[in-house]
């Protein structure tokens, strides 16, 4: 998986299928308890495709505007299929290609880091940007296919900095360690834990001690609640340690951040608070702000994405009712 992805990604960069080159992304670790990874990437802000006009979390898919069925063939890396043809319709023992789900992996032409791709589950189903069981399970399996510790995946809902209203998940490689890999979390109920080390609190799940199917169902139970209640959210997935003090066990951690809705782009900010920023990776779009960045300034920006405390508590109480102890 990694060999094919990286080789194809490199070839497409070499052949000019991106909006800009990532020759060298300047990187530094911000002093402080969380050790944020800040990277100066001005071109992503200035040369990316303009985001679509999105005003609600449940905005319907619109085939008339840009969607991922319209990308150039040269941007596609490969297609993902289950070896047992799971999810495909068969007629007389043969796969019916009209009903076959096409899971497409393509380059993100405005990359934030090396290997930045978009995973588009069942691309022809024309689903809006929401997370369902099929998409999340595909993302988890991609995480498991990769042997690279720094392979990260992320999902932005509408009004949480998704720029295209067509179901997709981001993935990329980041060599530096981020706090999401090892930070302490607090157990709440059943499979649900809480992250409270940043101003925009979130919920956390792990693969350790469960199965891919059960983890998928547990996470989707939460994101479906957020989606149906018009709550913007970000979902981040990374390899990390199992929960518990000084744990040495490797697992997959999945973070779900309910957050304040955001419409548009805040031009004067050093960074937009989307999924990777909430996990500890900061692509910075303004050079002067990159130079002056501190953990305190980062916290101030992240705080703007947080829900009011009473609203967050209400969501938390309602979500926990969905899970057994």
C-alpha cells in the first residue's frame, strides 16, 4: 500500500499534476507541553481550489458544482477493493460492474504534506460530505494497510472546513510525532473517552480491545448524532498508544471533535482550525505569524473553534446516553 501510494504520488508530483511543489516544507516544534508541529505552507492558502459555498452541516449534494467524479484521470492513484468483493453486487456468479462500488484514491492537488491524498468511498453514490459506516470502515482499513507510523487520516464535516461537498477522507504522511498519539485521555462511558488538553475538547475511541466492525459502529453512533443535530465536527485517526498510563501497546486512536460552525475563511489567522490542527499539526499560511507562533497563541485560536461550555456539556450528556456502561 505505502510503496504504491508513494511511488504514484511522487510520479504525479514530478509530472506536474499538483498546484504547487512541496520541495521543502519548513517545520518547527512549538515549545510547550503539547509540542505542536508547525509547518509553513503559504501556497496551500493562496493556490488551492476556492472552497464551495457551504452554510449548513446537512447541505445536500449538488451534481452541478465541482465534485470528485470530475477530477482528471491523471490525479487518480488507485482504486481500493476488498479481495472478497465485499459490498459488490453479483449476477450469475459475476460482478455486475454497474453496481460495483468504486473506492477511489486520488492526490490532493493542494497538498498540506507529503503523500496527501483523498479517499473517496463509493464515489459514484454522490453522497454529501458526511461520515457513514462504509466510509469510516474503509478509512480504518487504509490505516491498517499502511505500515508507516506517521500515516494520518482526517475528516472535516461541512461547516468544519470541508471545502467540497462530496464524501471524502484526507490522508497523508507526517514524520513528526504529534500529541494525539500519546496524550492522556479520561474514560467517560463504555468505549468513549475524552480529550481535554486543548480548549476545543473532543471524544476518543481506540481499536485496542475491540474489532474494526465494533469500533466503526461506536464512532458512527456519535457522528450520526452530531450530523443529525447540525453540529459541525472533525474526525482524526492516527496510530498511537493504547489508553492508560505508560501504555506500550500500539493501536489506532480515533478522535471526534464537535465544534463551532465556521463559514468562510479567516484570512488574518495563522491557521484555520480543521481536523489536523486539532490533533497537533499546524499548516501555517502566513510567514510572519509562523515566526511569532507560541503555544499560548495557538490555544487562543483553537479556543475560537470550541463550542460554548454549556452546549458542549449538553451534547456530551446526550451522546453518552447512546452507549452502554
